[in-house]
């Protein structure tokens, strides 16, 4: 995997501008902050994010992928104020659940999600590197 950072651009904080990779592609559907029984245990934005990230790692593991194989992540956010108020705590949660992995990342403000209790939904693409 190669991080794409144009030489005259400022270093992004918490994500990459682009990534080039070769290998087996893994597509993870949008994950919300519910548990394996499709039950929300919290209404807190950060804790729903933690559960969504845990769900992503669980699905990646099914493919033999790890969090360091994540190349793209899209966050769908219902409440930008909730998101912005949670940024510092969210960064800690992200590092705890995903690690020091900085994929190409997009955040999108949406009017709502299919799961009414969901505060966010996160979609991921990962690439398991080819064996050399």
C-alpha cells in the first residue's frame, strides 16, 4: 500500500489524500453502532462510533483482513454538531479500535439513516495485499 501525498500539499490530519494498493478487495457495508443482535446499547455518538468500528473489524476478519488493510472509509453523519463535539474523544476511540491507520476518508452529512436510532454509519473498503 502506498500513501498518495502530493509534495506541496499540507499533511492531512487523521486521513490520507489517497492510497494506491494491489490485492484482494474487501467491501464492508455501512455499519451502524448496534451490537451483533442489531440492538443499540447507547445513544451516545462516540460510543455508537466505537461499536460501528468494532463491527467493521469483525467483518474484515471474516475476509482475513485487518484494520491496517483499510484503504477507504466513508462516514455518514446525521448530526454535525454531535460529530464536531465528539472529535477529541472520537480520535481516541478510533485509535483504540482501528489503530494508527489513515485511509482515504470522506464525511457526509445526511438527513437520516435507515436505522432511526443510528447517529452514524461507516462504510469501508480494504485491500489485502498480494503475497510477494
